[in-house]
């Protein structure tokens, strides 16, 4: 198993859902940044389960730094952070050891690792593993914000409900609005309807998914590369690493097929001495490289696979078809908790791309 990503800044995940702790090692993070612990706690809180809209598993998610920080400042050496697991109910999974939960990695993990994986609560495949990603992302988000780059996400679509869209040219105020919310929706009416939709799914012993829209503002032009290390390929790689993600599009994405080139192209103009585009159908990226306009991303999150309805599946040890009723604590929707994870992995990817040009950009001002 390889659970590391990045070239100039590397993040390596460790731990399992029902193990003693989870965490990550961040290698290549610049030295000299004072870590804002209040901001870190706020980001962790956005991912935390709260109320009936989330799982009943409540973890403190207190981040402990094992290395890489001294007197609250990053040292430039590998940062190791750990989050203890304190609310495991492993017995909920013991009788399902060889039962393939539909939509989960139980069967594929069994085949790949020969039965040696920790299957409790999904083990290393669990959404619990996004907690250290949020912690790592909080450090990256702080450093990016100090350079004028901000990231925010909101629930955009759920069933037949649609929120307002980010302004494709000037989303900064909306990003700030989203980052101040626990349940991030721009329109209050859409927020109420989405919460009702999630609650209804819970009452029906079912689950729902959503589309999350992300905006990145303040990224200078010239970041990224063509082909294998384009902004799209780096960010989509990271976003697809989040469990439950089934689709990622940039700018107008699949809607571009309904347009002609004359309308899909973003014409250039000069505004206050800067080169900008008149529209932003391509989401701030040309040829895999940022053009200075906001980057816009839509991410599709599937309905939570753990539902309480009876489902058909198999016992892959006895090789028998069986019916499954899932027990334990599960989210009727993970999208409202996933949006901060998307912000976090985007920050990790962008910082990696920015550090690849550190000598040209004089990144740390040295």
C-alpha cells in the first residue's frame, strides 16, 4: 500500500479507522510559518460530525504535532501530526468480517491484501482518514492565504435542489461567506431544503449525495504544467482520493458540450493594467496552467454507501449470497462534511505546484 502524494510537498497518511490513532507526515513544508492553532481547530470542526445530519460517531479530533514545529513555528523538517481515535465500536463490524458491504471496499481490499487488512470500520479506506488531510490542508490554506490565495466550497446541488453558483469572475466575498459556515450553502432557502432532504433520507434509512462547488481566487497566472502535472490533473488526483468522489469537472465542465467554440472561449482584455478574461467558462486554466482568473471546480459525491435498508450481497468466505442489514453509526450524507476536505486537498496540491516554482516566485521572500 502506498499512501503518499506530492512532489515538492509530500503528504503520507497513516493509521486506520479503529486503530489507536490516525495522522500524516508532511515533508517539504516551508520553514518559519507560525501555525494558527485557532484556524486549525476551526477547520477540524467543519469536518466533525454534528447533529442528526451526520454519523453518531463523535471524535474530539484534537491534532497533536509530534515533530516539525518548535515554539509554534514550522521548522522546515518533516511535520508529523497525529489524531487519536477515541470512539471506536469495533463490535459493530466483527460479525460482518466477510460480508461485502455494497459500495464499500470490503471485497476489493480482501482481494488486494489477502485478508491482512484491518477491516474494522473500513480500516485505511474509511472516511475517518480525511481528518489528517484536513489538518495538513489547514497548514497549506494558512500559507496560501498569507500569499493572497483563498479557497472555499459550498453544497451546490442535492437531488432537485440547487444553490446559487459562485461568481465566476469575482467569488472572493462568497468564499469568505462559505468559510464562515458550518453547513456551507450560499442561499438560505436552499440550505433549509438540503437539510430537510438529508433528514428525510435518514428517516427513510437511506442516504443522499451532492455536488460541491469550489472556488480558488488569488492564484497568479503561470502556475501548473502541461499534461501530467497540469492544475487539473494534480487537483483531480487529490480530489478523487477522497472516498465517495465520483466526478470532477473544471469551469463549465460537461456543460461545454452544449456550447460552440465562439461562446466557450474566454476572450482576453486589459483591466487596470492586468490581463484578464471577459468570461470564465474554462475555470481559470488554459493548457493546464493558471491564467490568473478564479479556478472553479465541481465535485460529485455519491450517496453514503452505508444505509440501514436490507441489501443483497455475498459472504466471500463461504461464497454464499446473503442479505445484509448494516449496523453501527453512519452519515445519511457526507457532502456537508466533505467540502472542507476538498478545500484541504486543493490547498495541498496548489502549494505543491507553487513550491515547484519557488525560485522564480521567491516564495518565502529570502
